[in-house]
């Protein structure tokens, strides 16, 4: 895992000034004046090039309290390359990939070296390996087999292509410098205002009394917090610190408590209206308005959380776990009276994105301003000078991983533009699938999960979306279906073993084995691996189609996920037999996929499973009552004999 420095003294103050300056610049450039695309993207990346060497250690043995000399040199080089790019905008844009100057090549080389090293520091080796593979392809494409064989390019042309709007400063950096940064900043402002406490208290008030209450609290809290935070690991650390200890206290095994939090936090990236930073990249790459993407994500996210909720409820029933007593829980009315004003910025965001149809930039800026204004409704949440500084610093720091991931993705994008490998890869997979959509989807899923191992969702989606998107669109899927499919599996890499990034902090809090937490989280989140296939074959789940079609597909999908929960947990009214679990699993598979025949078969299997289970449950209940009656009679006889 990347090692962070713990700067102290003047260095800590310098880092705060840099982070706050970056946040203020983005607010100014996106909300007050019209700044050119090139200038915005160059300064945005420059912020990452300066701060990442200071924040992330080169090695575990590097000093903690201050940056080393190589760190400062790297930051200075980042400034130098960025200043060169700002002063030579027109020349670089027109010369890129055609007739670069010696200075273009030198600066591009320095930038590439910086991106590779900072990617290693902040994101680890997986993305570095991906960068190196694509670089090798650019130079040695003629030696690759089959459809991957292509023309090679010399070093000056490749490196100048990267130092352009089709490389480091391309579409990924465009999304990062606008939507992503502003929404990360909005999340930081919400957190500074105390919205985290509001979400936790509201979740306890809503679900704390039910069986397995703390685990259900984790679902509510992670879903609400995650849609704004947009990062599974940050979500685990924030909400898991409260929910995991309580889950353990009420009887959940440590590994299961960690797995619930990891799965619920990962699902936060799927929950509209924000859906995490990668969703804005989907909008940027596909040119689909963000409000359409958020709307399309509603039903799949609801299905995921309902399935997770049912699995936890059934697990609690199987283990005989109870909820928390009312005396230990906050009252809903009190929570709303105390914290309700903090929900206004989120309501403003929803209104502007989904009803008014405003741009995400405008919606984020207005919602952030609303957050500051409404925080003053209560003294304990009022955002004064120190909280504003903390929010701006936290926002900029939270965006660093995304900035570097988008810079690294620029290498991939540049090579794809030069070589056309995306289309070649699509042709190869289509040929491998033999024109079969299901096989193509499975291959895309596997490739996306492999590419996503160890990467944040943003980096995972950028690489998978650019390389695998054309595969699914050439198979006849719409842009929305194809990229939502890839987006879902990019998100689920956080709970996909053996890496499962979200499982590690959850295991640390729970005091459990990370691998066991990862595999359990994957089992709990298994429905999220099925949902993308559901909307591939039934676009109505993306709210495309008639109202009746959407309602019917939603109902059958819900029944299917409920059956899957029973089959996986092995519990309904009592412990399910293997035959019953098999019936519910078969019902789930047929109900999940649309069609009159499959829905009819699934409904019959579900009804059969319910009847068999109910008959057996009644027999067990009658037997238990009979045994209890015999015990009472025996006790009464013994008492009479004593008398």
C-alpha cells in the first residue's frame, strides 16, 4: 500500500497553502471566469505534480516529517514542465505527434518519468505496469501477433503525442479538472460541516432496532456517504470506524462485520446522484449528459442495496442476532431537528442535476455554496475560517490520486490514438466471441477486473473504458449500456479478491484476516456482478422504455435478487436445505434475466421453493411445540410426585 508522509512544522503549513490554493483556483477558474481548457488542465496536473511528491513517500525508509531532496527536485521539475506547457500552448498543440522540437521531447520525457514515479508512489505498481505495457506496444507493435500487429512509432512522435490534448492533458484530465475535483471538494465541505455525524445518526434511527441493526446501519450510512465521497476506501475508513465495532458488539463475527462495510462502501460508488468520480468520466468519454447517467444508475443501485440488505437480514436471522435497544439509539425526529439542515446541499444538488438539468460544474458549485450558508443554521455545524481551510485542504488532497491516475491514463490514451489498438482489440475479442454477446461481455468483465486490480475506480474505468468500450458497442450495445457495464465492474474491483482494496482497511478496523474479509465481501456483493448483465439484456433497468416495461423488469429483478440472497445465505424462515437453495438459485437466475419464458419458469421455481420451505418450517415449528409441551408435562409430573 502507498505510504503517506506525516509532514510537520513549516512543511505542513506549506502543504496546506498549496492545497488551499489549488481549491481556490478551481473555484475561481470554474465559477468566476472563463479559463481556457489548456490552462485549466495544465495547472490542475501541476497541483498534483507538486503535492504528490510531498504527500507520498518514495520508500518506507524515506523521512516522515519533511520531504527529501529528490522529492523537492521532482516538485520543481513538475513546475518547470507545467510552465513550459503554459508558455508554449499553441506550438505544442500543433506540433504534437507531427514535428516536435527538442524541448518538446525533453519536457515530455520529464513529464513521463514524473507520472510513472508518482503513479508508483500514490497508486502502486499495477498501473505502472499497464503504462509500461502500452509504451512497449507503441514501439514494438509490428512484432505483436494477429490483430494486435500494427505500425510502430519513433520516440519523438510518441512522447510529443503524450504532451498534448490527446495525452497527459486529454479527456481524463479534463474530467478530473472539472467535475471530479469539484465534487471531491463538495464532499470535503459536507464532511467539514458535520454531515458524517448526521448520516450515522440518521442510519441508526432508521435501522438500528431491526435484527442485525448495526450491519444495516452500515448499508444506509455507506450508501449515503459513498454517493458523495465516491471512494470505497475513504468510505470504509469514515463510516466503518463507527459501524464495524458495533456489528462485532452485537454478535457479528469480525470478518463478516468488515465484509459488510467493504461491500456497502463499494456500493456507494454506484448510488446516484454523484456515483463517485468515475461516473463523470463516463459522461466525458461517452458525451452523454451526466443527469442521464445518474438517472440510469438509480434502479441498479437500489437492487444492489436491497440484495445486500436482505442478505444481512437473513444472516442475522440465521445467527439469532437482535437489534440495538431503543434506549441506545437516537430518535428520528431529534436527528432531523438537530442535523436536518445539512441535507439541504444534497437536495440542491439533486434538484439541479436531475430536475433542472444543470451542468455538474454549476450544480457542484451551487451545492458547495449552499453547504457553507446552511451550516450557519446551528452553531455546532457553522463553517468558520478554520473549517473552510480544512475543507479546501481536504478536497485538494482527496483529488491527488485522481489527478495522477488521469495523468497515467493519458499515456494509455495517447498510445491508443496513435496505434488504433482499441479497435484492433475490439475486433480480436469479437472474433474470439464468435459474435456471441454473452461471451463478449464475460471477456470484457474479466479484462476490466484484471485491469482494475489495485487501482482506484477512476484509473480502472479510464483504461477499461477506452480499451473495452468499443468491443461492446460494436456488438450492438448502446454507449450507455456498454460504459455502464464497464463502470460497474471497475467499481467492483474494490471487493474482488485477491486484491480487494476496500477489504484491507475494513479488516484493519475489524481485526480480521483481509483475505477472508475480501472473499466474504465479494460473496455479499455478488449481485453487483450480475446486475450489469441484467441491464445488458434489459435496458429498461436503465430506465429506458415504457413505464410498464420498467415496472415489470424491476419487479422480476427484485424477486430474482431476493431469491439469490436466500440461496447464498441458506436461510429464510429456518435453515434452507440444499434442494431448497438449489430451487431459489435457479429461480434467481431465470428471474434476473428478462423474457416471458424465463420469468414464468422463475416464478414457478420460486413458488415451489416457498411451498416446500413453508411446509418444512411448519413441521419443524409443530415438532418444537410438541417437544415443548412434553417438557412441560414432564416437569408437572415430577412436581406432583414430589408433592
